[in-house]
C-alpha cells in the first residue's frame, strides 16, 4: 500500500496540472476529490509508482435537491495507455470513484485491477 500518490486536479479552488502533481496521502486525496464534487468538468487524477494514471472527471453536476449523491453515475473514469493510443474507461458512480481512489492506494492505477472498463482509441 502506498503512503502517498502523486495527484493532479481541478476543483472549486485551484487547478494542479499533471506536470506539477503533488504527493497526497489517501485522506488528502479523498478530501481533494470531495472538494471537486458537484461541478461538471472538475477532475481528479492519481499517478502511481509505475507512472500509470487513473483520472476521474465529472460529466454532470449534482442536482441541488440531492442530499446523498454517491449513487449518481456521473463520473468518467479513465486509465490512459499511451503505448496503445487509448484509454480504459467507464462511467461510474461518485461512491465507486471514492472506492477506486482508495483501491489505487492499495494496488496502483493498473486497469487490470478494476472491473467494468472498456477500451477507447484516441483516434
């Protein structure tokens, strides 16, 4: 289990580019992910020790009337694979995204460790 992972994000307060990724603990990563919730286009990404990336992007916002949004399937998960000119992707719930962040600290950003992914070519 990794103590820290490099992270990049866009939330309500700041943008941290992938080239300037910061080391975060699991709790810091989950807090940062939570800061970006509810806003379409906000994203959060992790880079593991083998330089593999998992990133999450909100494809929609959370409606004002929803109190517990963990069940909303509005997060695009993406594992870029430059050697194959594409990404393994899935549309997941907010709750699943939080669980996948926790899992990344245990097993890294290897798409083989996550279920429900499909491959999409970048061309």
